[in-house]
C-alpha cells in the first residue's frame, strides 16, 4: 500500500503525536500532582495513552520528565529566536522590552516555573533543569544585548541587562495567579525609558 | 501544681508546637507531593503527629493549607517590618535595595513560591493565596517607598518602585535552583545606582 492510499496517519506520525501528548501531560501532571504523584502510569492516563505505549516511549519517569524539560527548553529557545521587534531609538527599546517580557508571561514560562519548583526538591529532575535553564538564561541574555544594541564591553551594561531580565521573570511570576497585564504595561513603559537612559548613558 | 514545678511544657504550649509543626510540614509536603498528595494524614505523618491530633487542629485539608498560607504571609509581613537599612544618600539606597532583595531570596519566599505554583491550579488554595499575596505586595510597595524616601506623587515613580520589586521577585526565582548570590550582588549594586538616579531625577 502506498502512502497515498492510507486512511489513517502513518505509524511514525502517530507515534510522534503520542509522544507529544505524553510530554504535555507530564508538565500538567507535575503541576497538579507534584513529583511524587507523577508516575508514567498517571501521565499516560491523563494523555489518554495506554500504559504499555507510554512505557515504550519512556521506560522510566526520569526519561519522561527529562524529555519534557528538554522540550519546554527547546520551545522557549524557538520563541526567543522568533523575536523581531520593530522601530528605532526609544520606540525600539520599548518594543524589545515588551517582547522580552512577553516571553515570561506566556504558557511556556508557566510550564518552566512548574518544572523549577519541582526541580528545587527533586534532585533527579534538578540537575537537568539547572543545566537547561542556565543555557536559556545565556541565550536570552545574548538576544537582549543584540536586540537592544548594547555594548557589554562598557562596565555595568551586563548587570543592567541582567537586572532587566530578572524583572521580566518577576513579572512572569506576578502573572501566575492574576491577570497582571494592565499594571505590567505601565511598568514596562517606565522601565523601557530607564533602560534606554541607562544603556545610553553607560554605553555612549 | 504550680507552673514552676511542672516537668513537661503546659498543654497549651504543646498544642501550639504541634500546630506549628503541622503548618511547616504542610508547606514542605506541598512542594514534594503537590496538592493532590498533600492530605492531612500525609502532613501529619511528616510532622510526626498522630492523625487524630492533626484533625483536631485542622479538620480539613483546606483548613490546614489556609492556615499555612496565612502563617507564611504573617511571617513575611514581620520580616518586612523588621527591615532597618542604615546610611544616607547612595549608600542608603544600596542598603534598602539589598535588604528588600534579601526578602525574596530567603526561605519564606521559597515557601511562598511553592504555595503560588500549587495555587495556580488549585482554586480552593488560589483564592486565599491571591488575597494575601496582594496584601503583601501592597505592604512591600509601601515599605519600599518609605525606605527609599520616594515621592509617589511624581509621575513614573510608582512604576519605578514596582519594576524594582518585580526584579526582586525574579532574583528570588533565579536563586531557587542554584546559589546566585555572586551575580545577584553585582546586579543589586548596579540597579541601586540606577534607582537612585531614576528617583532623584524624577523625584527632585
């Protein structure tokens, strides 16, 4: 039978879709049941996948969650590389700040937060999360420097950018329980001005 | 028998100590087992308290966790009121920024983080956490304004302070998985300078 005459998706595609459902269920499960309650069986049930199929993809809980952590990291990197703020001068700084802060208030950062909190008490998860988080931190920093046109050779510029990204993470946290967008917009507007001055004054 | 001749602590004190052990165990349990796994029985076992005694203090899981959330909030308020930065001018700003950021990297903020993440998917916990978190947010803001001698009547000053406190929360998050103190010290030093200028320029 040629692929054209199939009525169900090819086996490989179905396998990929199953894997994907398991990874998404793993992150959601961790949030609700914590590490102790997030076994491969529980995740499989949530994903609507048989236990056998789940164990075929991920023999152990560590395999499953390592893959989930890696996928969230991968998606966050892709999100970061897709940034394309427009404008020049102060308007551009405002666009860059808005887009970077948006990364911290989206669903992927929320998923990452769940993983961090679980990783903070679960060493098996912690090692992988720490390595990947540090990689994403460096990528985000590099991207911020590039988009803001900042010169890191100038003393203090590195810390200005770092503090700003810490602020973004804090804004993401503030958005966890309530919709914080109105307040956030005002903070972003004011801090874009401060960043513009701080980089301008230090950098030129 | 007069209190002076007792060999064991008075009943009321023992009861208070039991309650305290249960509240501490509740926060730790939530981190490890998530909301679903944090029943009164599990918390009682962790605290080394009989199930009956635990249920005497907290008949339901909601009672137990509401009390835990309130206690963490109470302790964070007390920590805040105890701040006493010294110095004048730029040195004072640096001291204020350091002390406020320290609040976000201590064990109480870590406990609060666990509660937030659980509250983000557990509505019964969420309502109480949101109310208390918003109260602490206002208290912290008021204290920051007072300690920095900032004038909120000046446009932008409110958002400068808010963004700085968001940065503090982000620094707390960054400290969750690794000891981030060396980097944090440099960020704090740089942003204390920027805050000093932003408040000085806007405020006077």
